[in-house]
C-alpha cells in the first residue's frame, strides 16, 4: 500500500503573527497551537474542511476524537480561532 502525502503550507512568520502569539500566551497556549496544527493537517484530506459526521454528540467532541486531543482544549482553540477570524463555520443548511 502506497503512502499518500499532502502539503500544508505555513507562512514563514506563522509563529510571529499577532493572533498566534496571543494564542500561545494563553494558559495552555502551547497545547492550543498543537490542536490548531493538528486540525489543519486533519483537514488536508477534505480540501481544508472538517466535516461533522454526527458520530459524537457535538462537533467539538468529534474533532477532539479525530485528532486525539481533549475536548476542552479543542473548544478553547475553536473559540479563539473564531474570535480572530482564523476559522470559518460553513453549514449545508
């Protein structure tokens, strides 16, 4: 079975962006950066989208399960990313 590779491009200044610096300075900020990066890599197979398949009760719980992270960390990360416009929610509805 052959391996399939995807590319994630990050700006050279990814870690010096104000939003990323602010995220990192939060309590558990380093964990939130890892959660964000895991979400980015997880989304690569689906054209940079993460779908809610209703396997879990909530979108947050499902992402947490998919990327093997704590749901509280995923929730805090998503709230911050939404606040600084680094994530967008799209619904079929």
